[in-house]
C-alpha cells in the first residue's frame, strides 16, 4: 500500500471522529438552551394561563414568566414573585431553592393608562439549567405580600427517561 492513500485514509477517519464529537457537543449545548414550561393556574386564579421560559446561560438560568391574567383582588400594577422549589407542584420543599425576586413589577403590553394582561416578569437564577433538569424542581409564581402571597401558578420542570434510560426534561 502506498503511503499517500494510507495518509488520506487516516486523515479522513480522524475528521469523521472530530465531526462526531462536535455534533454531540452541539446537540448537548442546544439541549441546555431553552425549556418552556406550561404553568397551571391555582384555584384562586382558575381559567388563566401562564408559561415559564428557562434559558441556560452557563452557570445561570434566565427565567421569564408570562401570565395571561391574575385574579381581580391582586393590586395593580401587578407584582409577580417567582420561586424555584425542589420537588413538584404537589409536593414542594419547605423553602424555595431559588427566590427570583430581584424584579417583581410585571410589564404589560397594555397602554400606561390601561395596564392589562399579558404580564411578564424576568429574572435570573444562580444555577445551571442542567442542574434544575437533573432532579425534580418546580416554578411557583405568587402575588405580592401585600396581596396575601397568593399562589397564582405552578409548573414542574419535568424530568423523563429517554430511550437510553438517561434523564431528560420534557420540552
């Protein structure tokens, strides 16, 4: 066998191996970017919809909450307090793992004289998205303390097994 064809074959195999590693890394990176979670309304807020959007950003996770409405007894302008708990909505830990309360004043798409839904609030959690996905966690949205800390919405950061048996969140 000539040295040139052997060299070409080794080079091609090496490139194929590198391409596979890069593809896997890219897929893992994509998996860590965005998770969308539907939030269930509490009994006091029945009929309203909300979503949480989690965006992995290295050692932090950006969390955006969009709520279609809040009960009439919640004062205006609307303040939404967001917490991440270990566990699931039906069985939350006693204390939040992450309080996302740096920004609580919800933005509204309505005009300034008619603040109305949808309401949006954004914060950042000092935790990797992968860590939130690795074990059961839930997002809880409450009203302001002045409104009685009413539980408005809750959603599980769902974890399910894929075909290989590995744990992956549902997106």
